[in-house]
C-alpha cells in the first residue's frame, strides 16, 4: 500500500475527531468542513483558486466526506444527515 492510498477508517476518524461536531450544530459543522476544503483548494496553483469554483468544489468534497462518514459509521446518522441537508442549502 503506498502513502497515497485512501484509508477510509483514518479519514473518518480525522473528520469526526479533528473537526469537532461543534455542539452538534449541523450548520456550523457543514460551514467548517467547507471552509477547510476551500483553504486546501485556494492554496493550489490552479483555477480552483477562483472563489465561486472553489466554493462549489469545496461543498462537493464536504458532501462526499459526510456521505462516507454516514456509510462507514451510522452512530451519528441523524446529525450527519442534517449536515448533508445544510450542505444542500449552500
């Protein structure tokens, strides 16, 4: 396994621990998740640095991440379903 392989367990752990559930507030969690992806994208030397494109890609990444959390561990299903709803509103 190379260093670039996707390890679902590690990534899920990262997003549930490093990115706290902020008092179980789905809207705040969604906003923080999108903001983290935007920072990554804006630091790249690509067209992704454009604000609108960057935001759309960040929201898409946040949706994928949240869905993987739901698929991997349904312990907080209601909360993460609410996060998906908040992402849909963005």
